């Protein structure tokens, strides 16, 4: 195997690891937002579930002070949880 092909494989492997870690992070962000969601009461009532994008927005608002300050004005879903 030539040095150029070894370097190319190493770069592809690095991008694969970055992709895997990014997907794991996104999964954890949605999980954190779902854990704090008011819809997770378990009382058996049939409430409409939140979309994944709403959960991601809520998680970012909970983790970032700059976003959470302005989030309630732009997203009415986040005004209830703040």
C-alpha cells in the first residue's frame, strides 16, 4: 500500500469517527430534551408528541445561556419549559 493511499484511508477513518461521535451527540441531545419534556409524564393520556427538531431546540436552549434567553420569544414550546 502506498503512502498516499494510507493517508487517504486515515483521513476517511478520521471522518468516520467524527461522524459516529456527532451522531452519538445528537442522540444524547434529543434524549436529554425528552427527559425534561413535560410530555414525559407517563399518565397514559394521549398527548401529541414533540418532533425531534423541537427537542433539539429545547436541548440547545437548556444548554446555552445566550440561546435560552431569546428562545422563549421565538419558540412558544420553549416558553413553557423555561
